[in-house]
């Protein structure tokens, strides 16, 4: 399948990695349905992409909201051939913090958004994709790309909940790929290192430089466009399936 014919559903697509991916798809000639939670900001952001992009409000933590938004996306796109899960949160909190124990409810909320939210979208997207007409000699019907993090593999102090949520995303790749093989749908996961996204906009310059200094090569933070380029490679290469790709410049996180 080629990006120029892509009909994409992107969660968290109004900013950061998701928006960069949406821009790449639109530039190639495809169409995008963006799912996000901030109507005012998201509508303005998606409007800049043109008529082949549309915003649909959805909290990925709500199965009902996801199912509704996916249905609306199908009405707009006609079919979904690519789903990219970028929605998520990245809080940092120690379990034994100075201000008290981390609440189990806080841990559960991070799992619900990052892991269960990704699964909910995978579930709904695959259900749509199985009815697509097959593409090419391999008879592909769709591709699902989930976003994990290198924290899933080297979680730092304060990242117990975040690392657990992303670890779950990593572990989903192979079993989902094996199950969806019969319907011609591939499943891949990208585990980014530290990227220039709105999440880091509030950090002091010194902190950003310190984070970049830990990356062996290139000696900088990742760019959202580099994530989007990998999504394209995954979409267009049918042998990429059931795997997790680190996108981190050889960065290995230290304990803190």
C-alpha cells in the first residue's frame, strides 16, 4: 500500500507526533481523520491540513467515545487503511513520594488512557479494516501502528505507571499481529526516545540540552517528522509486522 492512497485514523493527531504524521499523509495525497480531546485547539489545528482532514472529538479512555468516533471517521473516509495511536499522557510520579503514596487510581488512569485506550482503538479499527477490499498481491486490508516508549524497556524512577502502560503496548504487538493476520491487517509498534513535542515545550533550555546530550547519535532530540517517516515506512513495507521498533538514536535511559 502507498501513502498517497492512505485513509488514516490518528489518535492524538492534533499535535506532536500525531500531527506530524497527519501532515505527511496529507502531503502525500492521503486523507486523515484526527481523534483528539480538545475541540477548540484540535479543530483549529486540523483545519490547517485542508479538506482531506477532519477532527472528531474522542477520549480514548472511553470505549463508547472511540466506537462513535471511528464510525464517524469511516463515514468521512469511506474506509480506514491505517490507524496510528499517538494519544497518551506521560506523567512522572514516585510511588513513595514526599507528599505521600501514589494513589492506585492515578496508576489506573494512566493505564486506562495509554494502554486500554490503544487497545480500544485497535479493536474498533480492526473491526472496520476486516471489511476493506484487499490491496495488492499480498491482499492487505490495513495497518495499525501503536506508540510505546523506550520507557517500556528502561523505565526511570517515577515512571512505574507510564512504563507499565507502554510495556503493555509493546506486548500487544505480536499477539494482535498474529490474530489479525487472517484478515490481512498488520500491527506494529514504535518506541520513541525523547522527541521535540509540546510535552517538552515548558522545559527550561538547560533541561532540554541535558536530555539531548544523553542521545549518542544524532546528538539531539528526535523530530516529530522522523516519527512520521517511520510510519510511512511501516505502511509501505508489508514485511514489517508484529515488531517493536526503537526510534531513539541509541539512547538508553539511566535510572533517573
